[in-house]
C-alpha cells in the first residue's frame, strides 16, 4: 500500500479524496454526538448574528477570528452542527494536500510521495474532536504556512528571507487559537541553532507577529471594547480555570499508538542518507512536535482536538520511517496496523463498540460524559427559550439560546464575585435588562446573591417547584421539567 503512495499523480489525489470521504461517511450517516465545545461555538455564532458584540456582550475567551468564522457559519447555515463538520472535512483535506505539497517542494524526503498527506488524514481519525471546526484546526492552516517558510529559510540554497511571513502567520494563527503563539519558539530557536540569521531578522519576525495582534487590538479599540478584549482573550490565560473535557489520562490513551510509533520513528531515523538541509528539517520538526505538545497546557479548554498542531510533525516522521524501512513485509504490516488501529479507536470511542467497562477501568479511563451533551430529558422544555445558566453545564442551551453576556462561568465571576461595587451592579442590571432570560438555571445557588440586590429584575421570576429553575412570569409554565 505504501508503494501506491510513493509517486504523486493526479488520479492518486482522487483516490486519496475518495478514501478520505469513505472514512468520514459512516460518521455523517450515523451522526456524531454534539459536544460541549461545539455548542459553545454555536452559541457565540448565534448571539453575534443577533447583533451582540464579542467580549463586551458575549463573555467568552474564544479567539476573535474563530468567533468571526462561527458568526459566518451561523449567518449562512444557522445553528447546525452538520455545517461545522462539512467545513472541517473540507479544511482537513485541504491541509493534508497543503502539507504534502510543502514537504514535496521543500524536498525534505529523498523521493516524491503522497504518504505525508495520507498519514495526516489518518491521524485526524483518532478522535471525534478532529471532525469539527475547532479553533485549533483553523489555526493549523496558517501554522502549516509557518512550516513552509521556516523550512525555506533554513535552506542554504534559498536566498530569500522569510522571517516577516513567519511572524505574520503565527500572529494570524494566534487570532484563531491563542496557544498558537507558543509555536513562534520553533523558528526563533531553529534559526539561532541552525542558521546565521542576523539580529534584525528576529526583530522583524517579532514585529510582524505583534503587528498582526496589534491590528486586532486596534479594531476593538475603535469600538471602545479594547479592555473587554484584553480581559476575555489575553488575561483569561492567567485566571480562567481549565476545563478538562477529557482527562489527561484519556488524552494519552487515545494518542498512545500514533505518538508511540512517532517517537519510535524519531529515534530510529538515521541521518546518514540525508543531506545537511534534510537533517536540519528533521531537527525543526522534532522541535515542532515538542512545542505543539506543550501548547495544549496553555489552553483553557483541554480537548483532544487541540493536539492537531502535532499532526504535521507526526506525519513527517511517520513518512520518514515508512519510506526508509527496507523490509517490504515489515513496512506494509506496520503501516496497515497503524491505519487500522487509529481508525478503529476513533470509531470505538464514539460509538462504543466495546463495553463501557473497557473504557472506564482504572487503566483505560476514557470517560466522555464531560465532552458530550447530556440530555437528561431537560432540553426539550427549553426549546426556543432564552436561557441563562449560573454554572458550567452548557447542555441546557442545546435547544435554546444564550441570554445575557454570561456564557463563560469563570469570566462571569469578574461581575458576580464583585457585586459590592456599584458600577458592576449597574452593569449586571443593564445586561439583564437588555436581554432578559426566560429561564434561569441556578446550578451554583447564585440566584439570590445576584438578583436580590436587583429587585426590579428578581420580582419577575418565580422558582419552579422541586427544581433550581427560575421562570420569568410572562413565560408559560414548563410543566414537563424533570425534577431533580
């Protein structure tokens, strides 16, 4: 099978596309469960489409360009997860072709091959998070361009300086997914160790990066939202708690096979067959693998999909290994086992082919109850209602929409924990007055603390018997609510 991908021709690109679609068709036919992060992104896009401004009237730590993309999706397709999955599918295939083209044009392999693109596609089958339009996936498009210009810069035959493009593309990636800024360490240290780049080159790279970020800051400054932008986007890295949708142990288990094989490939590749330039490329990609793995620690939402930044480096080293194995039978066997194990694990975790005991033992603890939307029979009565959840569980918003700016509970504490200040109390009142919820779900027992100082708002709500739900008096009685 590897031999088939050794030479890239037009019909093999068509075969690669059909194979890629075939891997994803079962998910489209059977449907993928909606995840909490996906619902979070859909709520942001929906509320922006209603005319509410990001950060000022929608409190979340999402990156601005990602929010813009979700606004466009909601504007053209509405609140549908299918649009997210289709766009993500197109984007993943485009990234696979782009990665393959970059490695071919930069001549990092001894021979021309479609193998890197194919392996990139296979690696995105690891888990359900890779099947949706995540900020990390969108940022990865621009990080691939960073790889392109980094490899171009270290090529001794190239007389072109690419430092400005590198800084600019890292900046754009950061505006899609904040931890992407960490990747700028790869070209910085690679150039220090492997090239004779002058000091002004590093300053130019950093200038391009900060200039890109500065443009976004200026955009919010022009609309008097610069402080909200800073607090919700940049400062959130420091004081917003991390949401683990999968446990660290679960993340390691999901990626055990691809990461294990990649590390084996990294340690067994010999540099004797390669030129000095190709060996430099290997060092750069090894550094990329390490930095991209560490970047997940900077994210406030810990998802398997955030590791998409590792996939180009993993595809790079796996391609090296499979192209260099001399024994054909061993090469084909390892390749087949890797493909089958990755695709099977992706299907098994989502559709639970194996008993739950297999996933929830102390050794293989892959729990998804924090990742997927929990129904509990409570979403149907909320269909079409404006909802405010005083807590972390976003599942209630599945059939409704967000009321007030308070989407991210950690960011909301900036108001709710400082209600002794008159200006903050006034802002809370204005936020409720402009977008009054039909239903308030009080998971944290905060209702009295928040609304007691605001009697004009509080008197409009009555508590539903046996629940922690508060209904606005003009809202029809939700008699079908399940008691807790």
